[in-house]
C-alpha cells in the first residue's frame, strides 16, 4: 500500500516566497483539512496518528456510509468544528470552509471526496506543517504555522 502522506507541500496558486510563502497559501486549506479530521492540535502529531484520526473521522463524517463525503456531509462536519472558547462555525463560514475543502480535495471533480482524496490532501497539509521532514509536527512547527496563518489573515 502506498503511503498517502508522502509528497510535496500543496501550493494553492502562484509560487514564491519560499517555505513561508507556501505555508501562507496553504493555511486556509489546512484549517479546513485539519477540521475534517478533528485533530485538536497538530503538535506532536505523527503521520501514523494523523492517519488513524483521519480514517476514524472520515468514517464518522460519511453518514450514509457510501465511502464518499458529499458536500452536505462535509458542511455538516464543518458546522460541528470547535473554535476557541467552545464556539462552532456559523452556517455561512461552515459552508465556505466546506466548499474550500471540496474544491481542493475532489481531485477527480466528481462532486464528492473519497477517502483516498481526503488522505492525499491531508498528506499535503501534514508535509507543509512538517518543516523539518521528520514525520512529526512539533510545537515549534505548529507555532510557525499559526504565525503564518495570522499573517495571511491580516493581509486579506
């Protein structure tokens, strides 16, 4: 079986800016993707533990058990995503984040996300966070990602 976590960081647009530039382009997608696997924090996360969480979350999110996440299933999951202070996304933002996840994960453009597509996208996200390529995301790497996310949010 191929390890779906291997690969280059995902770049959603023009390249440039080195590693931090790729990180800034990736962060909105990373937030959506991390939310779909319900990972409380990537600090000290390994590829193996992230894969286990992804498999469990995919199964729980696939409410009709057809092996795919429909736009409605993705949106329902995003609506349950916990934010700081125990809040959840409002309906408008849940729909936007779900649409972003679907647009990036649905590589064959069939309008749904397979487990393989979801895993491939999470692999790209994990690779972008794992700056030293040691197969783990530690607290320092997570802090860099959060700082880049704040910078990207402030630039918009």
